[in-house]
C-alpha cells in the first residue's frame, strides 16, 4: 500500500444479497369466536398478530438491489383466552390479559428475528415472566373493583418464526399440532381431572374424571402463588397445522373428529367454521373459540 492511499475491498463473486428466511413461510390463518347456545355472553377473546422487521432500499447502486427492494423477517402470534368469574368479570379478565401481554411485548427493546438457541431461550423465559406479570395485574384490578373479584382467565399462546414454534399456556385452553395428518396435543390441561390422571389415580375414561374436567388448578388472576406456565419449543414442517382453542370446542368435539376436520378442510377458514359448527351442533354449552394456522414452508426456509 502506497503512503496516503487506502485500499478498498472490492465485491467478489461470492457476495450475495441478504436472505430473509422467516418471510418465506406462508401462513394461512383464520379465527372464530362464538357465544354458543347457553352462555349469556362471550367471555372468550382471541388475537392473531403478524410481527416483523424490515429494511427497504430507497437508493442504491448495489448489484441486484434496486429501490423498493425489502429485506424482511416475519413472525406470527396466536392467542386464546377463556375468561372465568361470571357476569362480565370473565370477559374483562380474558380481554385484559391479552392487552397486558400486548403492551409488554410492544415495550420489549430487543425483539429477535433470527432465533438461535440463546435467543429462543430468552423468548421462552420472557413468556414465563409475562404470565406472572399478567397474573399479578389481574389480581390488582380485582382488588380495586368489587365487581371484578374472582375474575380469572386461561391463556394459551403460540409464537412462530420460520420453522420455530413456541407454545406457552396456563389453564385448559389447548394447542394442537397436525403433523403428517396426525393430531398431537401440545398442552396439558391445568385441571383437577388431568392432575388425577397424571398421578395415576384414575384414567381419562373414568366417569369421575369427566366431572372434574372443568375444575381448574391454574388460571391467571386466581392465585398470586399459583402461576407456573408451561412453555415448550417445537419445530414446524411444511404442511403442519396449528390449532388453538378454548374448551368450548374440546368439551364438545373429540380429538379424532378435530383431526378429521383439519385433514379434510382446504383452508384455515373452512377448518375454523367446520370445528365451530360441530361444537354448536353437539350442544354449544360454552363459548367456543378456534384459531387455525396452516404453514407452507419451502425447503430453503
């Protein structure tokens, strides 16, 4: 190098445009919530969000990078909350739980859109912490307003980024994954019935267990010391379908029939409508909420 001159590295043949892997995943998603035939109001709430980070080229003379080109990463969030407490209290609890979660997420300063093991663990830890914050805030609201005493809610969350899926939940609203045509439950109900089955005291076919299926051992807003959310990681494959639902569906429709509807439906909208219609035709004794997301994942994603 001559004195006073700086050598600038030149682009080589291996230089490539950045690739946004998660945005290559196509998600067909739909959601429905129905009051049912018996309840005086709908205490279920749901939320589906698309989250992303993008860089758009405004001006450039880079090879293959023209004005308007967007480098983006895209994720999705799916939430179901089933309120408890009677009158309007359950409706308030389920709505407030989602609002509190949304505010906590929007105030996170370092959203990660490329998940390695470290980043994924951070997201999972934050979800556990946010469930505890929601629990505490619901208890505070109930203590401040007499009409809300006793309110609580289930909360089931699915987060996806590319092939990565994180499920977090408290209560008995469920998450399922349909993989290669087979339905797998991703959550375990926080009910007295499920606890008795897990401890080996009874089987799921025991009539006594049926009577305990709606007795919750955990719900947000019910107990300051009883908030231990389950948080798990799963890997998605092309063609997988994610289902989140309140017990208004699963109390009315068994897993085999849910599996059949998901397999036979040609879109997320048709799947949601089919599942809700089945719950209503079988009695519709509770509010029923269903979110279905279908994933088309290319090999390079």
